[in-house]
C-alpha cells in the first residue's frame, strides 16, 4: 500500500514528479526567474534589490560559497544566501563613501537553532566575518518532517 499526502496526490494528478515535503515546511518560490528555497528568502531578495536600486547597497549576489578550511583540510562549505556591500553612515557626515562587505542569511527562528548552522556560523565568524541574520517574524506552524513528538503517559 502506498500512502500519499494531498500535495503528493495533486502532483501525481498533474503529471509532475512526486516529491517529499520540505524539512521546515518551506515552499520553493520563483522571482525574476531565480528560484529561492522559501517565500521568505524571495521576499528578502526583493527588499535587497530595492535597496540596491536606491544606492544603499551594491554588488548584490546570492548563493555564494565559502569554503571552511582548517590547516589545509576542507571541513565543509558554507553557502550564504546573499552577499553585498553596504554603505556606511560616515558618508552622511561629509566623509567619502565607504562600503563594508556583508554576508547575510534569511533565517526562521527554527532554522537558526539548527546545530549545523550554529557551528558553521561560528566558523564563518572565525575565518571570514560574522553572518548578518535576517530573521522571519512568521510564526512556526509545523514541526520539521521526521521530528519526534514527545509522548507522555497519562
């Protein structure tokens, strides 16, 4: 017997490949022909594009890889959602333009607590620079797929 969720059944009827649920309940979203892992990440991208158009930031790039290497051994790779240069406040006081690099990640409160992310964030701070977390204010609606439910005996 095969069990399908409503979403998987709809995919089957539409002739699309059947895929599993995303771990955190996020939905792939397309903006400007670019595919994002979540609606929130797409929203952050749109906000950053506006900031780029008005001159607050420049050189916006997404999904940039940073190798985490220690003593010549590659431990892992951190993929930043966005990197860009941000204008400092010094230019408002008559100083020449100064731009600072920013590594930014769109995070929900749940994904921010993941052990793997926390370790990679610490490694990034030690080897490159701190990650600016852009946090979602959306409430968490569901548990991640595969999460164990705590059961109490009555």
